[in-house]
C-alpha cells in the first residue's frame, strides 16, 4: 500500500449538465476482504454516461459521482480472499480485470429468482457518491475500487484493454439480452433496431448464433455500412424513410410475416411502437436500449392480438461478462470490433469526448490512462 498515491485524479460530476471536473479523490487506505484496488487502463464512454451527465436517466444518482462504468483495471492491491475471479481463475497483482455492479447473493432476486442484476441491494459504479469511502466507484479515474460484492473477470492476454472495455458494458448487455431469448433457429429473421455499439454487437451475435437473416434499422449511413461488416444482411436507414417504409421493407424481407425476433437498442421511446409493428405474430421483442425518462403512447392490444412476447433486459451479471469476453476473444479477427473504437482520449480530455459522444460524432470513444 505504501507505493500507492494518496489521491486519484478523477472526472467528477457535481451537477447535471455541467462540465466534469478533474478532482483529486482519496485512494482508500484499507482494502476490505474480497475487494480489489485497480489502476485504470481504459474506460470507454457509453450512452448511459451521457444520459446520467444530462440528468435524464430514470435511475437514482447520488451526486457528486465519478462518471464512467466501462472500466478495465490492472490489480494493484488485493483484500483477503480476493485471489479468484468469478469463474475460478486465479487473480494476482498485475492482472487486468473487468468488474460488475454488485449483487448481494442473499436477497429474493439473487437467490430465488436468480436474477442478480435486479438485486435489492445493488450498488452500481458511477451512481454512488464519491464523498464517502471507498470513493473510487467510477471509471474515469486513475484508480478504481472493486467492491466485495462485485463480480470480476480476468481479461484474456490476447485482448486489448480497449476491446475488454467494450465487452464490459455494451457486449455484456447484449450477451444478457441474447441469453433471455434463448436459441435463434436457422429459419429465424432478427431485426435489430439501432446501429450504435449495442446494435452492432447484437448483429454480430445474432449472425454467429445462426439467424437466417439479420436486418439492421439505424442511422447515419456510415453506421449502416459498418453494420454490414458486423454481419447485417440488410440495412434500412432511418433518415429519409418513414416508419411505414421501414415496415414494408421488413415485410418484404420476411414473406410478409414480420420478424421472428426484434431487438431494440435505440433508446428512442418511439422505437418501441415501431418494433411492435415489425414483429411477426408470436414474435419475441426484446427491449434493451430504453433507460431514459421518455414516454410514448401505445396500444396494448397489439401485444395481445399478435401474441408478442415482450422482454425487458437490464444490464448483465458476471456470467454475461464472461460470455462477452469469450465472444470478443474468439471473434476478434472476424468482425472489425477495433473500428468501433472511434476515439482515444486522455482523462483531462474527458469533456471533449463526452461532447462528441453526445453529438453522435463517436461510436465508442475510450479514455486511456497510459
Ligand atoms: Zn455502458
Ligand atoms: Zn441481492
């Protein structure tokens, strides 16, 4: 511990919509059992960071917070009983890890429902105040504290920290969503709403899982060109088309039935109604992107008459992180994941990176610490 600095530089949000401030945040002196202290390698920026910054999330935030939750850190200090990751691999100082929000392991959701992301005592990184110990619960920080109840996964040596960062939130959310729909049969057509990071990763995933056809609806055009490289068979632009045009295109691609599986990754409330239209009778409709406070008017009878199975999918547990790391390691030479990393920034450039992300000038910018 003596070699550790007293403070960590970190990007702190004190009031919504105002610029992040680089502050000196205390490095905790005591590492509890099962906890770790990491030196940050990389932390990518997510749409959720932007929503939190703007105060438009429908989740509780305890300001001031250190923003960032897609972190990859290198272990620099270990509490007792922290020598193993969540899938039984040995952990040592110097290993790189990604880590999950917490789950207590002893509430109804953790044990009976086996849905740890819904834990009653969940603590999430970047949502907890930085004014109380252990302070370092956000990703845009030189050091990070891994809470005892967090899942943690060792990053394979062959994977860059940038790609591990991409796996930590975007891909694990996709893996969790995919687990909820189960198998994709070889005759099934999947419509992916949204060509952002999650949409692109879901496209690659649906393709690998053997979907007959993957159709991506999104914008701008450059993103759709990228969607093709991630396995999209057809792309439908949002710009310059109406919802009716897009429905016609999906019906034409599915012998008039509509999609067997629709997956929503846009975060735009109106996409929900459109997705219900695009789904065939008896389809599965998975909602992943909606975390804002936006509202939309809908006709519930659509769900009944079409017998649609609407499924929400929130976050991801240690299993999803593990699957994400395996997926990206195995397919990293097959899909251009590196091209999703559109910008690399230093910690003191975080506001520029956040602004650019907000203005859709980036797909996945990363804050690099070395
Ligand atoms: Zn995220
Ligand atoms: Zn719990």
